[in-house]
């Protein structure tokens, strides 16, 4: 049964707010880390993190064995966590998978509820919608986005909808076909935005949370510069602006967002790299600070986090700094809900490095805390 009535939706929102308040009032977070599995990693790891000091309050532990859980998303109201399984086959079929887990509130361990096909190869990003009724998934290799309904027990049902992207772009090695890299919902839960690296477009789909479906007939898109390679997207908390990080040309593009019509209008683009850098690089993650004042993106090659200030009136960006992640290949990072700390996940050096965020400038200051986690690629706070 899906959560599709107004009464259930309102109850979930209230419960979600209470859960969030409890998390913020506690002394520490439980931090969950998605990884690429292989020689050293076996799945999802977790540790305790002091929200005041930025120190660990419990050791790093393996909490779920599962293949390539490269991106994680928490349910807005229940003790549930969802993970993509970034693979090319599942149950001998050409698709990846998504796993649903129940969180044990006492020790933070995860219990598998079920695992279902993602309806596309190499799912690399997912998001739970605000009602808690569905999981939206981006499948990289196949260039599809899909919707999986969440059942009453927290498990995932059979795919409710799937959209196939079409096209290609100028980079023949990376853009020979569509490659959906993320899927995000706007602040009103009415539109889903999907960045597709392969076709240099950001698609906008009206989203029906009650029916777990996209309205492809009313979809729109905005094109990026040829060869940009849009990868990850972030909405501003005020739901007036949006930002995409472009993997192939190392830029971030800012947009105006029309939340009534579901339209993006480009404002400008900035480099993610400092002047004078000439080495190889590709970007990866993008997150906006909870305050809406700062935007952060990760560079793989320069091995840094780029920091921008956000003009609250226009949505335009201004460069602040590039801060070394003190490791290699920061595929992703996480910002704690209070906005005090940023945790950079260095995939190649198997470390998570803690930075304190300057509340005035947004600049990052290393705290000296390094956490050993094998091939970390996704960080979420509970």
C-alpha cells in the first residue's frame, strides 16, 4: 500500500519534522556511508559523529553487506534507508537494483527488507519523495529514470514508471548515448529534475506523488554547453534557484527556477577550478548549504571542494576558494543538517576528512579528524 492520501501525507510531514527535531537535539548523528564494494569494502558503513566537536562518538562499523551501494537516501519520516546497487545485472537481467533497509534505532544497524530491479543499468543516484511514498532513481548506463513505490512495510514495489532518455553529444567517449546521473525533487515535491551527462541536458518532469508517475507529455528541458556533461543538481532551499555541476567541462551552472511552470532559465556558469590549474580533472558532487548562503562542489583530479557564495536575491554565485580534501578522488561529500561540518569522502584514498564551515564566508577549515572508510562515495546524516 502506498502513502497516497492527503491525511497520510500530512501525518508523514508532521512526523518527519518531529524526527528531524529529535535528530538535531541529540548530541550526535549516525553517519551512513555508501561505498563501491570490492577488495576492501563489503557494503554500507556507519559511525557516530558529535555535532558540536566534529569528533567520532563510535567506531566505523559495517552495517549492511550489499553490492556497490554508491548512493544513499533516508526516508523523511520513518526509520528506513534506501541504496542503489550500481551494477549492470540483477537476477540475471540487464538492470541494476535498489535495496530497502530498516534502521535499528538502538545500534544503527540495517536490516534488508527487499531488493528490486531499478529498471536500468548502473543506478547511481536516488531520492525519496517528500511524502515518503516513492523512490526516484537515475540509471547511468541505460539513461533511464524510474519510480519505485514504497510499500507499507518500507519495502519497494514493482517499478511504477520509467522514462528513457534519448540522444548523444560531442564527447564520443563519454556522450555516445544518454547517461542519467541524478534525479532531484523540487521544494514543493511537484517536479523532478534529472541531469543527463550524455546528452548535455537537464530534464524537468512534472511528478505525481499519488500515482508515482512522471508526466512526460508536460516535460521540458534546458540544454547545457556541448560537452559540459551535467552530473548532479541541487535546488536552493527557497525553491527559486537551481544549480548543476558539469563533470566534463569543470563548471557549475546557476539557474532561475520557476516553481509554478517547472522551468529552468540559465543565469551563468563558473569554473570549479582555481586560476592556473592545468591538470586533469572531473567534477562529481554538488550540495547547497542548509542556510542557502553557500554552494559546494567536488573536484576529482584537483582533489578539492570548491566553495561559492550565493546571492540570496539573484541566485548568482561568487567564488570563495578551493580547499584540498586531503585525499584523492572526492566523489561525494555530506553537509550535516546544522550546517556546521562538511565530510569529504575520498574514494581512492579510502578516507573521510572533516571540515568546519565558516558561517560567514562558507570557507572550509580542516578539523584534523580523518576517518578510515573503504572506498567511500556517499554520506548521509541520521
